[in-house]
C-alpha cells in the first residue's frame, strides 16, 4: 500500500487547479487528468492530515456509480488509463485514484438532493418549517424520511469559502448568466439546463438510494455537479455518490429522532464540533484514532456499496 497522498506533484502535465480534494491537470485541449488526493475538507476547510486510501475509495465509488447510472445522464469519463498520460515516475501518484475526463463547462451550482431531514436541513426545518424555502409537513422528527426527495441547490464556493443555499429560481438565474455565451447558437439556455439538472439529480438520487438500500445503506442526502459540452448537452462531472459528497447511514442503526452514525466524513465533522477552532483555516490536526477510524469508514462504505474491497 502506497503512502497517503496529500498533494500530487505531476510535472509532465500543466497544473490547472487544486480543489479541496482534487488536483486537475491539462492532458490536452479536450481532456483533463483529475487526481483524487487523500485530503479531507470539513466545514469547507482543508484539514492538515490526509486520510489513508480516501482518494482510492472516492475514485472506486464514483466509477461504480458512473457505470451504474450512465443511462440517466452521460458523464465525464473517457476510459483512458490515467497512467498512460503521465511520466513513468509519476504513475504511482495517479494509480487507483485518478481519471482522464472530458473538458466540460461546469454549471455554477451544487445540485443537492435531500431525502431525509438532517444536518443544516434539520436546523432550517426547526426554524422555518421547511428546507431552503421548500415547505414540509409539520411534526417531522430529526432524520425523518421526506415524503419525496427535494432539490436544494447551492452556490459553488471557492476553496476556503462556504457554499450558500439558494432558491431554485436563483440557481436558474445563475446558470442563465454563467452559460449564456457558451450556449449561444445551441438553442438552449442556462435556466432550462438548471431544470434539466434538477430532474437528473433527483432521478440519480432515487435510483442510487434504492440500490444502496439493498446493500444496507441509507443515502440521506447527496450533491452532484454537472457540466455541458459544446452542444450544451448535460453531463455528470466531478464525483458521484461518494462518502465525501453524500451522507451514508447504516440502515440497521437508523431510527427517527436521532442522528444515525455515518459512513462518511460526518464522523470527522462530529469530532471537530467538540473543538473550539472557529471553522477557519488552518484546520486542527486530527488524532491518530480519528484518522484511522475515518479511513476504516471510507473503506467499509466502498465495500458495502460496490461489493468489492480495495
């Protein structure tokens, strides 16, 4: 097993950006190399300690869902071996944690789908009787299943900033403005693509949640990202239904009225909530036990969902 990768150092390709978790390099004008590191962000802050094998888990789980849900919406994958696009001495950095993806223009929103009342949604519901302006039945308990999944878009914040929930109408306006020039001549507009993304996100969530239930996992909520090609066709990009982008609960430990234990980085969030650190960079170092248990949770989630260990 290779050492955890906090940050890649590929020199054979131009570096385009480093996100909270992923490093992106240019392969050519049409393709990107996306390396999923072992960095972990919580409350939009990158923590100083990598989580061993996290990048491998995220890549394996996302690839599993891309393949399983490809009939709903096309995705970013090209099928090109990432090791074939870097220098020989850089292959270990990309092995098992990378994809070669199409270059697509991202929609300027996080496509969040919620199936249960938990987290910030629970706080919002207690204060307003709804979530992100969407009214819900009265009397719901913490972690209650919603009558139907709801779409609650958010802005895509820069590294170090916080995503902000917006109304669907604001999300449409953001998409219309951001995609106007790219869609010129296609007969499409950003507002309609936002609506298309909402429909796709809900369908992706519903199918994934139904499958995960057969594996003993509840997907409480998740976020997707979408992009468009030159023809304005919507694609699923970034990651899909991973422990980083989703809240996974073991079905046999679920009960309304309490916050179930989690397979995802909620374990780290819960630990960080016990500290007085202001939720600003640089984040606090994690105890060895928290790192080890978090790594184990990621690996267990991968095996439970995909049926395959790493």
